[in-house]
C-alpha cells in the first residue's frame, strides 16, 4: 500500500512533527531566532547572545524530552487519529459498495462484503481479549486490520467498475447473432460478425478481470483468518506474548500491502 500511514517511517515522521510543534520547543526556538536577529540589528552587548543560548538549549532539551520521553504519547495520539480516519472511510465505502454491487448483480462481491464484516469483527473481538482498547498497541493493530478491510473494499470497487463497464452488453443477443452470421458469407455479414466478436471478447476479458479480483480478495480473507487464529493462540501471560503479537501484526501489515497490489 503506497504511503502506508502505519509504517515505522510514517509513525516516526508524525512523532517528530508533533514533538517539534510542542509550545516549549517551538516558542523557545522562535525566541532564540529573535534574540539573534536583534543582536544583528541593535547593539545590545552580550545580552542577546546569552538569551539566544538559553533559548536554544531550552528548545533542544525540550524537543529531546518530547521526542524520546513522550514518544508513546505521540504515537498513541497518531494511531488514534489514523484509526478514526480509517473507520470513517470504511463506513462510507461499505454503504456505497453495497448499493453498487447490488446494481451490477455481483453475488460474489456482495458475499465478500458480508464475510469481510464478520471476519473484521471477529479479529476485533480477539484483539480486545488480548489487549485493552486504551493501549497504544491495540490502536496500532486495529488500524492495520482496517487497512486490510479498506484494501478489500477498494478491490470490490474495482469489481463494480469493471462490471459496470459491460453492463450494457447483451451477451446472449451477441452470441445468437454471431451464430446466425456464421451461416452467411457476404462481406457485410463478416464485418458485422467481427465487430460483435470484439464486443464478446471485451465482455469476457472484463469477466475474467472480475474473477481475478474476487480471487485476490478470497486470498486476503483467508490470510485474515490465519492472522486471527495466530493471535488467538498468543498467551498474554507468557514472556513471548508481545513478540508473537508483533509477528502476527507484521503479517497483517504485509497483507494490507499485498491486497492493495493483488488486483492492479
């Protein structure tokens, strides 16, 4: 998944940005710049240098404390923000897709929507049994599952668009008409048959494309079940619990990226 907001790089970037924007860091840095500027414009002796040195030390020390000592706080706030955004996207897309898949009569797509909801809620329940919703790790893991959810929804949106593109094609009529033209040998009949066959080929190509996307989603749903099963086996009173959970969640993060790539 491009620009994965849950990647370590994205989290570090968010923590860095928020720690730099803390008032103690920001205002101290501004005060230092102003002190240096005033020393260049006015002859105020060593006072601006003393002030600027103090503010720089305060800014650096403040940033060091915010970035390292309060890292968990900023990470939790970031994950909570991502979780809220993904939840909104999920709800909006789900409602829209239900109507669209019904419109193009995609029974497989509708069934996958139903399965996706069940499997996601199953994952959420297992996660809640292992971790408290107030923990940073809980928000991080749940957001990963939501990324998988959204990747599957994105693929189902491709299913809708693919089927929509051929919704006006009457395959039965085209097949019957081509069969009739097979018995005619005029140049006009041959040209018409060629044109109709092109439309039939396009129809079949789009149907094949739909089947590939549906299969990709089935793989993702199966892997989501496997991750849920692994997480259910984790014993939280054991020393390896956090390590085992991290392994399961790394698989989940990779799954979100693969699912996004499956149907490209």
